[in-house]
C-alpha cells in the first residue's frame, strides 16, 4: 500500500530543495549526490533483477513443470486403466 521508500525520497527531495535555496553550490553538490545515488540504486536493482530472470532458468522451469504434469497424467491414466 504505502512504501516507505517514497517517504524517504520525499524527505530527501525536500532537504535538497532547502539546500539549493540556502546555497546554490551546496544545492548542486546535493543534486550530484542524489543523481549518483539514483544511478547506483537503479543499476543495482536492474542487475539483481536480471540475475533472477535469466531466460534459461525460466525455460528450464517450464520444461520441468511440463514433465511433472505429464508424469502425473500418465500415472493417473495408468491407475485408472488398471482399476485401482
């Protein structure tokens, strides 16, 4: 529902605005740090997301699931035909 990261981001932007209003050079420095932090955050998030979603892993999982379903159906059919 409400993610705390938005609160942190809002406070950071407000602090940046106050710094920029107080001193332009300090605001530029804070903006640079904000930009660097954002780039590092998005790079790390993308890197971790790509590690979890490798195409080979997804295909392998689907093939394994299909094999399990096929085996379950074959066992059920054999059980039904044998009259158990």
